[in-house]
């Protein structure tokens, strides 16, 4: 299935014409595993999230390296930011309404994009990692629901280096010297064993953990380190509510 041109493609190309020269100026790019990303047809890319700059550098690898126009699932709050929201909407990015009745809408829009033959990118962590060493956290099960609902190639991806430009929650941007941006795409994850069973909570958790573990191993390959045996769980590390049981 080949993606239809759609109303977003022209705007995305225009945005790329502005952003790409800036990325070429401030980054040194090492993109590997591009052959694992289908050149056409639907594909779901599952990636780690270290900094708010990640979507730009990952989109750069997909758009210039794999020749795919990615549609990211992004926090709905970003669509309310002046100018930023306009750019996100017109370039076809998908708002995620977390903890609201509209939450399923983002998955339905992502499903529609995949059925139309598009490239959809999801950050299962839902936010930048809180792991002190930058490893992926455990993911939310929406990625498993999407992966099992749509029988499309699911490609794990790890990116590293964009945090040297802008670290999470920092306002200090470091553009020079040029930063080394590494992106590694792994082979498709075989989920055939899960497609014929009921998507229970346990099954969704198992698939989510499988996908995040693949992403973590790719990041370990980039960094030359062994990923932690247990991925960081922000809920387990959150302080207990006042008056509650620690």
C-alpha cells in the first residue's frame, strides 16, 4: 500500500526546507539500519525519547535517510502553543489527549494514517525519559494496541546525541561544536504470536515491554553499553502522596 499524497505533504516539505539546513549546520549525522524502514507502505516506528529535540533529529533521519514523511504522536498541549501548534497541525502530526475522554482519538487517527500507508512514529514512554542515565523507561500500552490492531511492520528505533543540543528541562541551547546525532533502526519486530490472541492487559503489557526492550538494546548498541535489566519506572520512583502509604 502506497501512502496518498495528502494535504500535509506540501507543508511538511516546506518545514523541512527550513529545518534541514539548520540541522546540517549543527549536527554530524550517523544513520544506520535505514534498510529496515520500508520505502513505501505503512510502518510504525517505535522510538526512545531523551529530549524535545529528538523529533527533529529522528524526522530528519526518516525524511532524508529513509525517504519517509513521518507523522508523530505528540502531546496535545503542544498544539495549543502559538505557531508551534499551527506547524504541528499543518504538517500532519497527531495530538495525544492524555488522561481524557479524547485519549482514544489519537490512536484512531494513528490507525487511519497507517491504513492509508503512512509512516507513524510513537514514543511509548509518553514523555522524555526520567532515567538518570538516559535509558528508555517502561512504555505505555497504547503502542501495543496500535501495533496489534494494525498488521504493519513495527520498527524499533534508538536515537542518541540530541540531548547535547538541549537537555530535558534546560533552556540553554548548545549548537556548537556540531553534535554527533546517532539513529539506529532495527529489523521489524515479529508480533505474529500475539495477533491471534485476545489483547488482554497482560498481553498488551508483554508486547509493550518487548518493544521497549528492543529499543533499549539498540540504544545500548549505539552507546556501547549494556542496557539495565529493568527499565526505569517513573511511577515506582514518584514520591508518595501526602498522608499516603510510602
